C-alpha cells in the first residue's frame, strides 16, 4: 500500500501527527553497540501466484518504528502478493484496540500487549499473540528513551534518574510497555512511579512538551528522543537508558476467528510480514527504498533514523512467552489488572501460525 493511501486513512484517536525536526546541532555521541551490524544479504523468494479473491484483513495499528516489518511488507506490496487486502485503522495505543479486536471488528492488532489485553483474557476474550514485531536488546542502549530537558541537565539539577523524584515524566499511556520500561529504569535508582509526576500524552507531543517545560523527561521510543536531542531541547542519560533486559515490546495480536476459522489467511498475512522482517536485518537503512518507505509512512527522515537507537526485528516472528509473563507480573504490581491470581498465558500465545509461515516461505527459497 502506498504512503499516500495510508496517510488518507481516518485516524481514530487524535494526537498522532508527527513532529518534524528543527535545526540540527551536532548529533549525540554514538553508544557502544548501538551501530547496526553489517547488512545481511539473502536471495529474495519468488512471490506466489495472486489469489483469485483477496482476503480482507482489518488491521488496527499504532504509528511506530516498532511496526517496521508490517510497514515494509505494506510498502513493498507483499500483502497484495500473498492475496491479502488490508483495511487499516490507526489508534493512539494498543490498549485502545483491545475492544475492537475482542468483538471481531478487527482481525489484527499491531502494538503492545497492554494491561487491557490481560483483563480481556481474564474475562474470557480470546486474543491470540501470534508474532512479535520487534526486539529490545539484552545489553547496550535500548530504543526506549530516557531524555531529560536540557536546562535541567545543564544546571546540574538532574544528573541521573535518581533525580527524577517529583519531576514530570511523560508516558504515552498507563498500562503499556512504555510504563513497564520506565518502572524498571526507576527501580534501578531506588524509585517507583509513585515518586514521579506521570504525564500521559502521545509520543510526538513529548518533544514540544519538553521544549516548553511542560514535562521534564521524555520516555518515547526512538527516534523521538534523538529528534529532541537534535533540536537542542533534550539530553540523553545514557547510563539510565541502558537495557532493562531483552524483551519483545510489540506484537501482532489476532482475533480468535482470524486464528482459527481463517487460519490460511492468517498464515499468508504472516508470510508477507516475515518477508518484510527479513529485509530489516543488518544495516537496512543502507537500502534507499526501505528508508524511503519509512519516511513516507512514518515521516522520519533517513538521516534521523541513522542516528537513532532502533530495535531489531525477529526474522522468523517467533514469540517469547516469558515476555508475556513478564508483562503480566509488571501490570499486576502496578495495580492495572482486575485480578490477583496470575493467568496461565500459554493458551494465548500461538507460534504455530508463524512456524507454518516460516516453513512455506523457506520452501520458496529452495
């Protein structure tokens, strides 16, 4: 699907407009291990013959670089080649999608597994975690930012996250991966979320809020932190932005009907997505076509992404169930869940469809 078509989609929740870059000062110091590895070349598989009648798949998505495999597959036309006709709608957060997915208004959600997802599972709603979209590293700098208002760093008022007590810390939403990571960042300094003044707003709004002093700390995933630094309004606290542990922050969630009654369409959807994910291995920004797809669909320029701390993308789309359990534990401790006895999450994680997609895609390369 072209960038022009995607931008024409009605935005369901306001506040997703992207913030452009301002004047560019010297770029931030590159973190060790932050540079992309050498590009990995692989022969492209032959596309399948087009289906006579394309399957309509309704997708709810949150605008994010974490959704890059979906964006690339869409920009390359892989869904059409796999016989899938997308009907996307954009949401502010994954939590906003849960209701529509549970009622069958949507087939696929692209975003985080939120507290609302667990509460829906507890109510008996079948939402299936079918595949991850991205991966945060076990070491080095993580893509979720800890960027502080420049005046506070310059004055010495804030030197680390230990100085966040009473400060305004921005999250995009409560009960999502953004909050979970911030909780872990604060815990390393002996603080909790109760010790800071949490402000909620969409990621793009955090840069102007940092600039005008409405917030003190930006925690959006990159490239928003890098953009704030380039605009001269923020400073990255590298020691506090070090990894809180390897995890898959975002996933594809399927409705029960899409997983079972429409399993063939679900597998073809994942084949197309996997083709996109495999193009994102190594230094994918060196490919001008991929860089242009990102700029067209997300508004992020290649030169900004080249300086950003980006996630990696699992090439085979296999979900780590331990991450789902980690999310449940964190949301329970934060008081976001409607139950107190942990659920067994294994019935809600289905790697079978991704494994079938991998087998079929790999067979095309033989």
